[in-house]
């Protein structure tokens, strides 16, 4: 638990972590983890999303850390560690912190469902996140909401407002997506796969008006509740990250009903793309 609460105790913990060799001072060469292991981390928010992949892991071994279950083994011939993060940015950041500290993965892949933002996309379609942004972090002013960057807790320098996914992982995911046989929507429509901005906030988006406003401000393709938190942590630690989302709804006034209809299909299609990406990663 030594780094779980660095946001609250940054000054004290920074000195402690430097002494343990987990991070360096602002002029240092690296942060934890020092050396990546040959393992891919897979993170999901919901139980069904995670269990779809967990059931296929060969040589499966479970390990409990701070009450969370991490599963190791091989999937598609690739060594993996899989964990369910739970819903929301705090849960995602806490889980990813433990993941990086204890397993030191070479890359992190986040998978799961999301609401759509691009009117051209429909439930069942997939979005490969090229960039991730917090839609609810900033300053509320009399003129409206001003989106602001987060801060790196080690240096207190501003992070980018948009966190970039690893370009190699994005290219790989986009390439394999063209070869997939995804589950048809309503047994008829072939899902689309798009690449673009994924927007994150600690709210379930079920408002057409609010969705359109954030879409105008961010050019978001999809909206969810964990991705930017994972991308922020990976950015600060220098770990390649990829976020894959399958749309369970359109993040609009009908979202609550649509997620019940399309959740299972969306989760299965997201898992299909993750499997394909793993199959193309270096062994």
C-alpha cells in the first residue's frame, strides 16, 4: 500500500519512495517500475468483461493483493496479468497502481464498454483510443466549465490535457481490427471499428445535451469512466497503454435502456479485439 495514497501525501511519500528506489527526483532518469517484465496487463471495469478473458487464460493462477484478484497465465500465447478494476477513476487508478508496482507489465491494455459520442457510431461498434481526456477535471467558472490539466504528483508539473495511447499499440489494434469477425448487431449489422478520442468522467453519460456539448469540446468518439485515469498513471510511469472500448449505448437520453440490450454483445466484441491484439504482440 506504500504508494496508494500519493495524491494526499505527495510530499512525504515522494521522499519515501525515492529512498526505496521506486521513483526518482524530478531530475532523475526514471520512475517505478524500473524494468518492465515480459507480460501484458489487461484491465477491465466490469466482472463480465474480465471473466470473458479470464476463462481462456492457460496456466491460470490467482493472487490477491489488497483485496483485489490478479490472474496470471498466458492468453493467445502471450504472458498476461488480468484484473478487474471496478467502476470509476479512483478505482481504476488504485488498481493500476498495484498492477504496475507488483507486476511491472510491459504494456497495459484496458478493455470494456462505453457510451458513444460520434453520431456515426452505434451500439456494438468499437473505439480504439488514440487519446484520452478527463471531461470532469477543471474549474467551474461563472462563464462555464474550464477544462484544466492534471498534475504529476512527483514533479507537480502539469500533465497534458490529452493523454496519448502508445502509437505502436494503436496501429496494431487498428490493423488486426480489419481482420476480425465481430458479432453482428441484432444479427444483421457488422460493427464498425473507429480510432479517436475517448473521454472519461466519474458519471454515467445518459444525456443527449451534455454528450453533444462534451463532443464539441473534445471531439470524443466514446465516453466512459476509467480510461483517462489509467492513461494518466501510465503516462506518469512511462508505461505504454492502449484503451479499447465497445459501445453499449450512445451516451444519450436512451442510454439506460440501450446498455441493458447491448452490454453483453459489446463486452464480447471488445474481448475479441483484445485477444487479437495479444496474438500479434511479440512473445
